[in-house]
C-alpha cells in the first residue's frame, strides 16, 4: 500500500504514474470508509481523487497555491498534505474540518465554505504575488455548478486582465447539488460533446486561453495537461470532465442524494441513521398552494432540498418551480419582479446563503416594497454548526431593512397562519424564519398578521417578563415553569411573533407591574431583536437583559454547550433573575 506512506506532497512525487493510479484507488477506498462511518460530502470528493493527486504531483504546494471553490471537495487535498491520519484512523476523524482551513495546514490558504469565490480569491493571490515579485503558480479549482454564481463570472471576466500566471480548473461533472440550470450549461455540454471544440465557449469569449480534457480520472492525462501549463505567464482555463461520486455505483447513479449525507452502509448505501430532515409541513404547504393557484412559483438557488422539493415534487410543480442555480442574488431580484407583475414568489433559502442577498433584499425588493415571500431555513443555533455555514446572523442582518416584515413562528399552526398571510397579502415583502422545531399544538392560530407588531401574551404574571422569540420560545416556557416552582409566582411570557417591529403598547404596559424584561433570541445578540427592546426602554426604570449568542464564528459546536457558554441555560437565567428580583425568589 502507498497511502500509509503519504505524509506530504513530496511523497507522491516519488511514485510512478502507475503507482499514482493505485494510490488513487487506495485514497477512494479510504474516503468511502470514512464517509460511511462519519458522513460528509461524498460525491464531490469521490469525483476529485485523480485530479487532486495530479495537482500535487505537478505543482509544489504550498509555494504553488491551490484554492478550492466551496472547498467541500478538498478531502483528498487534506489527505495528501499531512492530514492522512484523519481519514484512516477513526479516533482522529474529527481532527479536520470539512473545508479548507489555514489553522490546520500551510497548504490551505482560506477558510471557505461558500460557493463561486475561488477565482476571485485566487486572482487576489496572483495579484499579491505580482506586487511582491513572486513566481509561484496560482490555481483555482471550481466546479461547474459554482459557475452560475455571479462572483465566479466576475472573477472570470477579470482574470484575463491580470496578464500573469493564473490557472483555473473547471471541474465539470454536469451536476450542482441537484441538476444544473441556466443557459451556461448548454454551452458546457456542447464543449463536452465536441471535446472542447464548440465555438460556443464562454471562457474564450472572456479572453481566456482554454484546454479541454474529456477524462478527468486519467492520472497520466491530467499530469500531462497540468505540466503543459505549469509556470504559464497568462490566465488559462482547464476544462476537465469528471464523474461526481466516482467509484461508488449508487452515488454515480443518484448524484443529488449523494452530494452529502450522514453515515451509510457501503454495501447498499442505506443510511445508518436518520437522513436529511425534510419539513413536511413546509413542503406540503408550498406544493398545495402551487396546485391551487397558478400565480404561485417556488424558487430555489441550487438547493431544492431546502423546501423538500425532491425530483418528484419538482415534476409535480412543473413550471411553477424554478431553480436558478447558485445565484441567490438573482433569485431575490427575480422574486421582486414576479411580485411586481402580479405573481406570488416563494423563495426558500438556507440562512447562511441569505447573506449573499443583502443588496437585493434591501434595494431590489424592500425599497420597492414588493410582496415576495422569503422562507429562511436553518436560522438557528440548532442548524448548521460549521463556521462557514452559520445561520445565526440573519436577524441583525435583515431585520432593520424598511418595509420587510420578518415573522418567527413557534408551532405548526403559527407557521401555517403566517404562510397564508404572507402568500395572500400585497402590502409588504414577508420573510418567515422557519423554526427548527415545529411542534403541533392542536390550537388554530387566528392571529390577524395584517395588524403588524402585535405580540401575544401567553401567560400573564408580574415582576418578570420573558419575551421569547421563535425556536427559543420553548426555553422561555421552561424558565417560566422553573420560576413558578421556585417562587409560586407567574412571570409574563410573551411570544412576539414579529422580529421586525416592537409592540410599543404592550411594552409600555409592562412598566406598571414589572421590573425586569428578558429577551431570548436564537441568534447573534449584538444588533438583534432584544437590543431593539432594550432601546425602547432606554431611560425608564425597566431593567432589560438580552440573551443570545455573542458575536463570533463558532464552529463544530454542540448547541447546548454553545448556549451554556452564552448564559442560555434555564439554571443560568434563573440565577440572573434572582440577582435582580431577590424578593420574589424563595
């Protein structure tokens, strides 16, 4: 075996091409074993084995610098750059993250987890090299699915202007997470079908030198191609055709399902635990509305799973489902246009990817006050836990945008009522923060949401008021119950429902018989919902304590531990109440 002797890229340079092909199979086998036990990005990494080996064989990392777009296909790169043990030894599986990370290795240059950024980042490295007299190769590796992102096209558009070494590898497996969408991919298919000879060549149109390789799993051909452009003095695109999920039959056959996932049984691909969670309430509410109303369209940006629209649901929705590819900015602006022209667009998006749309949300949508519906998923400490995929920044980011109404349901019934309101009203753009936990209460929500910013008093008490938002409403219930046990008294428990406004009348009334207001929000506390409440009370005698997550980039955390670090356990909050309201606590 060769794999156990690979401690750095230098070790693979000593192997013959035939030995590299054997190494590739050993690497793929090791990957499959770890992924089956640990989970992770499956298809992207299996498809990049030979390309990554050839890159490190030809180039001299870390002097030559490789930037992986999204970096969810960088597992093989990590294996070849001193981190092999994290893929061979189960006890060390968690020693590395799922993305490139400069804290792990000098061979990683950026912490990356979002798409379409590699060309721009690599171009910056190249410009920095030129300014400081360097001579190294700069390589950007980008998948075809990422090319639909605007930043990727901006980077390609400027790359030829650099006038110095810049190598762009387009890993084309004809697949984003789901299928690719957009006119760009017709041109890529023509290039594949003509062995790179089609005149419909977007890369040449941008002034870039271009080469095509039809078999991205041929180590010898890859080495020859990379060697031919090593130390080149201009920008060049190497268009390589690969197979996503290569080497795992069921992953090759169902590329969407096997993009990423949890542990599985190698023999048949069956999961070892629960699969990707689908919110059936959301999925059925969207499809039901599509089937009842011809003006409704569901929109996604390369992640149809966000609303649970698997292939069968996409077919049922037909032309009333639009996947714009990885292009969230376009999705929001298009939704604004649909709403302006009488349609009812519903854009489903993961909270970490909503960050890419700020300008479109503000200027294209909210400034024009068009009644589009934005459904925000995984906006929670209970959502994704990588520092590249955090969903806890949405409230400070968008809640201050004028005209936007941002709603936070705490139950299935509240979600359905908010969804009905959002998709029937024409007064405002509406965003709904889809809860991670959506319990069914059995009680219909009859709230008139057209009366903006009216909070619901769930329990009436005195002394202490708890305003608990969205997923943290249950935490508020637990605190209220514990307080009752300790004191015999009830706190006032409030479900605000509205993130983007305050119920001034209710907050004013609390002054009469309350001395402390606690706010609980499942997100960054700085600039968030709670601080708006604190600002309202300002110079009054009311004491206000805001609870949330401190501004940071936490990673690989357990929600309960992160919450405790931020004082968000029932016991910690009760102690805070005791310190202020001693006369109420036995």
